[in-house]
C-alpha cells in the first residue's frame, strides 16, 4: 500500500538514503531540512512524518507538538529518529503521543515494517470513519432491526449506557448481533470520534492473543523483528470490543484485570516500560459467566470488573414479530448486492420462517435469505421452495436415536465421541462452531477431542 511520507532530517545523506529506500518500497516521499521548513508544508497531506529529534532550529518534539496543536485529529503519524544516546528522550515522545521512535542508523527492514503498520493504521481509521457513516446512516437500520418490546428495550438501554464511560457487558446467544450492538454503543458514546477496535478472543490462538492485545517489543520472541502496538494501545481515545471474552485463558485474564485496574500496560519484552492507556471497554459473551466463575474457569474479580452494565440481546425466537422485518431487509440488501429485483418474502415463505426456532438467530436468518436470493433464480419474491436449507439440518442426536442408544447400553464415552464427531461434521471442522453447538468452551472441546483421539 503506497503511503505519502515526509522526512525531516538535516543530515542530507541520511535523509536521501531513507527517501531512496522508501521510494523503492513504492511510497511517495518528500524531505525537509529543518523544523520551520516542515511547518510550512501541507502536513495534513502526509500519512507519516519521520522527524529527527535534534534539528538545527528546534527539537523534533517541538515540531510534533506544534503540528498536533495546529492540526488536532488531522495531524499525521509522527515517528521520532534518534541516536542511541537519546533513547530516553525519545520515549518521552511516546508519552506525548508520538507513534514510535527509530534509532540511528535506521534499519531499512525495520523502517519498511513500520511504514506498513502506519498504512494499516490509516486503513483502520478509514474503516472506522466508514463505520461511523454507516451506523449513523441507513446501514444501521439494516443491521439493528426490530419492533418487539424486548428488542426496543435493549436498544434503549444500550444507547443510554453508551453516554457513560462505564464498562458494558453484552450478553446473548451466538448470532444475535452482539457486535452490532457494540458498534452502536461506540457511535453513541463520547468516544465516537476515536477508534473502534474489535478482538475476537476465541478466534485468535492463545499463544498469539497476548501479543495481539498488549503488543510486544523487538526481540520479545523469535519472530518479533520490531516493536508492535497491541489492540489496547490502538484503541487509545476510543473503544475496544472484546468478543467471546468467556473463552480467554486464566493467565490472560490476570493480565487483562491489571490493565483494566491500572489503565496501563507493559508490552511483551517491555522490561518495565509502562504505557498509559485511555480506552472504554465493551465485552461480549454467549457463555454463562456465572457458571464459569463457579467452576473457576473465569476469575471472579475480573467478572465484577467487566459486568458493570449488562445489555442482554434477545434471541430471535423470543422476538417472532421481528422475523418479517429482518427477512425483508435482508432480501432487499442481497437483492441489491446480486443485482436482482427482489420485492421481498412471500407470505407462504414468511410462515415457514416464523415456524423455525432459529438456533443460529439473526445470523442464521441472514444466511438463509442470502442463499435463497443466490440460488432462487430470478423470481421477484423469496418463495417457500427457496428455503429448503431450513429443512436440511437435524438435531445432533434426535429422540429416537437416544432411545436406541440407551436400549443398546452404549457407553457414555462412545455417545460423547459420536456427538463431537457430528458437531465437527456439522461445522465442517470448525472447532469454535462445534464447541458452540455442544455448549462447550473451545479449550474444553479440544481437550475432549484429544481424549477421544478425534481429528478435525
């Protein structure tokens, strides 16, 4: 991804060397030999400024402060260039809000990686702006749809709680739209102009989640070729959304608790360097946290820290009056997406949809309607025959099957193994989805798969 950069450096050979390297990487690079020269440029047009700590007319920190005061949120990302003897001063720059610092002579590979990170940060910022426009505009009506009393109460509570700085726990079954509710909370909060950072704790391997959340310093582990900010640092000034927090390991729960209490963190390999934080936490889970606390799988002190305000997202089976609204909204969306003239869902098809209990909730309904639009030909309506997928799944073990197993005196261990195999087959080998089907944590299912020597 091409990025526009400015190098503020009075040592011309070094500036030219950095510019040449970055130009070969495909970036657009300008140069300034002093702070005053840099301040005369249109700094809003740059994604990144590499600024020497010591310039002939002023310090790099002064340049940074003046740019930040004049441009505010439109200021480019600042990286300070420093000699080894002034690393402590450069660290002060980080506390003041600079993105990072590089020691001279600058390692070309490290520089390339840093610029890539900045480009990714800018991409995330653009995505957040688009999210803000979507949530404030028509798309929010497409994603948060309902007229049932339980749904409207939930939305009202979420919007009211959003105005505070309190930690919010979103509870609800898988597929009910907890992430959308989290986005709603962010957009109605005082931090709406800050970043909205999402982390699915169940989707990231435990070995990587700590670094993903808290960041790491260069050399902290084998592949740590440069320092990297974690999601908490990226969320500074905004909201961090920890989805599936009930799946977080006990060791990470301890570290999360400290971050929430102290509002600071130490990156992996940070050697005592403490980074202050300013974020708002929104968490979500589809698990019974109270039961996890009782079984000591979830820390009680962390539970009380995150469970300040609870927003319960009702399952779709408890809001049948919303099925018609949702189905027609999805039909319109996927009709536009697939360039088809779709008027909506026929009355006969709607009766079939309303008869379903929706174990996968809104996400399942969305998938059913998309499949009907894609495979249903060019008809103007979603018809009942387009909903054949609703009749395909069967229970993992139905009543007759249970009777036969009991009559044959099949050992419980074999029944458990069969259930796990069926759940993995239903989820096409996705362990997280299979765990949800079985009402287990991902780690518990992995343990039982190992016990029964079950491969994916």
